[in-house]
């Protein structure tokens, strides 16, 4: 019991000392030590809290989607870029964070061609090891009979149905075209692997 009384007296003594020091700082705001104390308090309040949670691993490959859309004459819908090398390619683009593959493809086709489509079966996969990117090709079925296309993006100069693949085409368009329509004159020289699936139609 005596030990507890002694401990209690020591604790009260130090609490009184802390109160005395705080009172002295309030009475002498111009003291350099007072500024130092206030600066430490301000720094402690402004310092961001460090999260103890481990960061979630991010995917190592960038995912894109493309649409293979044919008209009644078996022509394939292509779009031509308005910037860069102005290549012809299949309509599509990158999948945004939190976006499903189907939703991303519908959005990209709508923005690039003005068409509304239903997404069909998976037709092929292009795995580009040189860019850590993967592109998925889906069958696209327009809601109505495709007639005129009207791009809504400034990055797209033109959208049109083509019987054959133009010479200035993107590597992904060359890969998928050669897989579905036969060999082309200039095959793309990139490190990639393609996987083709049944049409399902």
C-alpha cells in the first residue's frame, strides 16, 4: 500500500510540473522555446497519417477491347485516327478503372463511330509482350442496320466499312484481320501472341 501511495505522489508531482510549464509558455508567448513548442505541435497536426495497410497489387497488363462489326455485304467497320500516324484500326480502346469489358466496348464504339452495339462472343486475344498490353476482340452487333457512321471523338477522322484492310493499319488490326480474313501483305513485326476462338454465330 505504501508503494502505491509513493507512486501516486510522484505522478501528481510530475503532473503539476507539466501544468506549470504549460502555464509559463502561455504567459511568455515571445519565448523562443514557446515558438519551438508551437512549431512542433503544428508539425504534428499537419503530418499525414501513415497507413499501415499493405498496398494492393496492381495489374501488370493494360487491357483494351476491340469490336469486329460486319455489314450485310461482309465489310468490316474500321476507324481512322486523326492524330499520330493516322492509322486505320478496329473500333475500341482502353478499359477504364472499375469499368466492365462490355460497357467499355459499347462506350468506345459509340464514341468512335456513333453506332450502338450489342457485344457478342469473344473472338480473339492479342497479348503484346513488348508493351505489357492485352487486347480482346469481341463480335459487335449493331442495334439497327448499319448505314452511316458519325465519329464523336476528335481523335477519329473517319469511320467506314471496308472490304480489305488499308495499308496504313495498326498492328492490332493487322493481327486480327489476318486471323479472320487471311494473310495480309505486310504482317506486323511485334512480339505478340494471338489466340482465336470460334465465332459462335
